[in-house]
C-alpha cells in the first residue's frame, strides 16, 4: 500500500500541475498569435500548420498537441475573434449615449469584422469535422457575441422572437462588413456609419 501524500507533497503536485497548465495555455496563445500573423500576411485561407509552426518557432509536430488539423486551428482563431468582438461591442455600447448603444456596438462589430477573415473560414472549418470541444468553445463564444449585440439593442433574448431578431441583426452586420471589406459598400455609395445610423 502506498502512504497518503503529505500536504506539502500535494501542494508541490498542485503547483506543478498549475505551472504545466499555464505553460500549455501560453504555448497555445503563442500558436494562435503566430497563426494570426500568418493569416494577416498570407490570408487565413492560405494558412497551414507548417507555416504557423515556422512562425511560432516550433516543430510542425508540436502543433498537433494543441490542434488536430488546420480546421481546428482556424476555428480556434475564429472563437478567439468572437471573444474580442463581444468585448468590443460591450465597450462601444457602454460608452455610447442612450439611444445610440446599438449603433455603436454594430459599428464596432463592422470595424472588427473588416479586419479579420477568420469568420469567413469558420463554416468550412466546422464542416471539416472538428473536435466537439472546439465546436463547443466556438458556439459558446458565438452566443456571447450575440448576447452582447442583444444587450446593446435592449433585447432580452428570452423569447424566440428576440433571438431571431438578434441573429438577423448579426447576419446584417456581418454582410455589411463583407461589403465594406471588399470595397463594394463604397462602390454602392454608402458608408457603414450611414447605414447603421438607421438602427434604432
């Protein structure tokens, strides 16, 4: 029989586990940051695990301990961007006067969506058979972003109608960002600010 671990032994083991978890979290964050740089430079669709590994200074095989494939990495990037999106909308709404909170949150979303193409890669990544945990994280972040938008619009999200309105608004904002990113909105003679000023 093994003797029970002493309190100091438990503390050392807990500290070791905590350090290991912190190191893994830091490595994962470094990989995501490297992937973001590669995606910005080469385009998210051109991103490969090999190019991300080279950018992060890791052997390509090291990335497989964090992401099974490119789709999981792209989905993690999109989930990370959703977290930034939710925060940007909350911050914009909080600093806007009453009656302008939804416009401010929507404009913040458009501006952020214009700067990244990871959201455009998410549908293909989801269809690629990513791990359930990766999808769960993405879906949770998507719901948080939708809730931030609903809060800015004064919607309670407690009815199917309010949820539908929020999803429709999010789809409109996303489409507006795509039009702005590709220059089509300017070609049509509009600005995001002009169109979003119609939101009540």
